[in-house]
C-alpha cells in the first residue's frame, strides 16, 4: 500500500484490518524519508502509521498487487512524485493488479493506467472493496491474472 501524509485514517485502518482478515499482509511504503505517515480524520489530524519499507526499496515483482487508499491531500502529493508515478506504471506494465479507492483514481489517471487492470472503489464499503480485491487475487492460479472491476 502506497500512502503519504493526508491519507484518510479510516481507509488505512480498515484496509489493513480487512486484508489481514483475509490473511493478506499490507506493507506500507511512502515516497518520503520520514518513518511515519500522518493521516486525516474528518478534516483534522488523525493517527500516524509507521512506514514498513521505503519507496526506494520496493521491488515490484515481490508484491501481488498495489493498493492506493483514498485521500484528497495524499493523492495530490503522490501525483507530484515521479517515483510514485513510475511505481504505478511498473505495476501496470507488469500486469499486476492495482486497487484504488476514492480520490486515488486521479493518480491512476495521471499515470495513464486507467484500463482493465484496475479495481476501483466508488461508493462501496471498504469491506466489499477488499472482498473484490481478494477474489481477484485468488480467482486463478496466477497471482497476476484477474478480472477488472469497479466496486460501487
């Protein structure tokens, strides 16, 4: 999961809990040198989360998918970082699933990766979004084959 300051607190907490419920581990990466990410909750400062691995250390082929949670501020900051755009494009070029929630679709648009390789959450619950993501990942023997979907 790639996040930065300004990501929605509920998204990070719920996505992590829901993926762990499905026995999938979310690894947090971020495009800055700080060890913590500051979230936003109802327009105010929320909880902070520890970065598991710096962006520079991410090896795309070691991950089954990329998760980008909702957050207007975080999406704007991610869109300004060429390393983030390169990461998203690499996942896309490798045919690996990308799961984007809410405002994060702007990042996909900026990377020109809006295609059938994306699962987007628009209005559905985070639980339904994670269920679809897990279904996509488990749907076939190959971790990179999946059906595109918009969960709304």
